[in-house]
C-alpha cells in the first residue's frame, strides 16, 4: 500500500487500496476537514545553529499539533492553512458544495482536496462531471494549484486534455499577498466553464475522426514503444501493456456503443492510464497517479496529439 498517504477520507469507493475513512455522502467543508485528518495548523519558527545562532533568511514550517517538521522555507514564504484551502473552495464553488475526497501526503508535507462542481454536462451523449482539485504543499517544494478535471461518469475516466485554446490550471507561489492571489484564483471557475465549452467542441471533433483497426494498432505501438536493444523481459512487458490497451479499446463495456473513432481511442487510453495496474507498483505510484490528475497525463496527451495528426 502507498506509504506516502498519511490520512484521507473517500466517498463510497476507496480510491487507494482501501486507505482512509469511508463516508456515504460527500461532505461539507468543515466535516471534510475533520474526516480527512486535516484539522491542524502550520506555524513558523526561526532556525538556529547548534550554538543557538539564528540563521537569517529561513524559517521552519512545523505542524502545531505534533511539532513535526514539514520543511525549511524562505522567510518570504506565506502559509496557506488547510482550513483556508477548504474555505477558498467553499467560496469559489458556492454554498452547498460537497467534497468527495481530501487527504494528506508525506506526513503532512502535501495536502489536497477534490470537490465536485455543481454543473454537469452531456457531451456527445456522455455525462461528464467537472471536478475542482486544490493542492498545496507545506514543505516549500511546490506551489498552490487549482485545476479543473472533467470525469466521464460511466467509467470514471479523467478527460483533462491539454487544450491550446483553454486553460484548466491556476498556480501561484507562497510569497506576496496570498489573499489577493486567492481572490484572483476565483477566476478558475471562469476557466472551468471555458474549458468545458472547448472540451465539448473537441469531443465532437474526435467523434468525426475515424480510427481503422490498423491505425489503432499503430497508435498503440507509438504510445508503448519497444526500447532499443530490449531484453526478452522488456519485450514481454511491452507486449503485455499493448494487449491491455488493445483490449480496453476493442472490448471495454462502456465503449461498445461508441463508434471506432478518436473519442473512443482517447477513452481507452485514459482507462489504461488511470486504471491499469503497473508492471511494478512502487510506494509512490498512486501518489504520482493522483498528481497527474492535476498536471495532465502524458500518455493521454500523446494519444490526443496522434489522433489530431492523423485527422
């Protein structure tokens, strides 16, 4: 099981090997904060040498509840408390928003929350729900990020394509006037609406791009290439992965009513990227998979590029 998950809650189905506290319904901000084990604060303290000489320019971020050191940061670093993250999402999405999962990674160094936006969309006959993901780090290793992630409801595939015409991620560093930056971040809701509109156009376009069986095999071989001077084990592994992706395209129950087109292939690749078990599962595998929910998944973006290039 992923050792990096410190605490979390989830709604109905456990996303990460059963870790976390199961709840039956999505929660309000205050309840989610508690259920996720994020009802703690971060304080800053000066750093000293062994001779008790203060080191200028740096501070230690410490969790107040247990005095755990989360990270050493610049003295310009501004803390965004966990409750402020939930309050931000609450205000951004409006009254009645519900959080579906939230948690802490790496002993509190990173936190995230995921909330379902109130709007839902029917695009090319599919029900798509947009989610907002908020992530923050307390160790100085990353920025504050807010991303909009669409999910195809029937199969829980994320469809966060990298569109050149619409932005889905907002990010800022922990310096300056954080409150004014968070106020600016509320524009992400406008980004979300624009992104969903543009995504709908792209989905319709993908439906018009036919994918003959031989082209699908070419795409799969491009996405999952055989390394130069591959060993027998590497050859078997690549073949196993290719067979997995091929099966998801041709035999997935949720795609049986979808014509053989670009949209079907993108969904098969997304299903493969999100739900397929890796050949070697590391302790950070699930964490990395979640982070790709925000950053975008390279193999899905590559598949999208292949489809457009062949149109």
